C-alpha cells in the first residue's frame, strides 16, 4: 500500500507546488497578465457606457458586462511583481510609484467596492441608478489612472 500511495502523493505535491512557483516565469508575463485584465475591464466598461447612451439600454447586456468587470477587476493585483515595473510588449504604463506607494492598496479597494456596487445596482435594472453608479465606478478607475499610470 505504501508503494502506491507515496508516488501518488509525491506527484500530487509536485503538481500543486509547480504552478505556485511558476506563476510568472518572467516579469514580462506579469505585465501581459495585468494588461490583459485591464483590457477586459476597459472593453466592458466601454460596452456599459455604450448601452447607457442608447435610447433603450439593454440591461441584460449591462449586467453581463458588469459581471465581467467584477471578475477582471480582481486579477491585476497579482501581476504587480518585482521587476515588472519596466518592459513588456506593449511596454507597461504603470508608474514606479504603483509598486511602492502604500496608498495603492486603498485605491484598489475603493475601485473594487465601486465595481461590486455596479454589479448590485445593475441587477436591479434601474437605468438611472446604473448611470450614477457607472459614473462612480469610472471615477474610481480614473483615480488610479491619474496617480499610477503613465500617459
């Protein structure tokens, strides 16, 4: 029995440990990861914006996009690893301060809170309320862009 279980647990342990160590093989991988999350967020914020400009906004489309923004907004933080402050294809637009300023965590939490509210408000279907919360969410995104993104 030991001859069967030991190799099984050894393989299982290796399978769990390798992904944790190799999350990003290179800083460029981390940059690409976080940029991809931001592209998704921006795309779906744009979709929500377009719906809110329509004569008859499609609330279901807004809800789907809000859920995607919610998911994607949880991803970028993992991509801010040491060494990912320079380089990338396309090059990172993150300012060096994003890696050192303790305020970054607060700004990120504030943005996440606004995104969660956007999801909740969109579920109610009140377009006026969605517009107001969308503006608040956009403002929270802009707060990070203003302080921590190169233009």
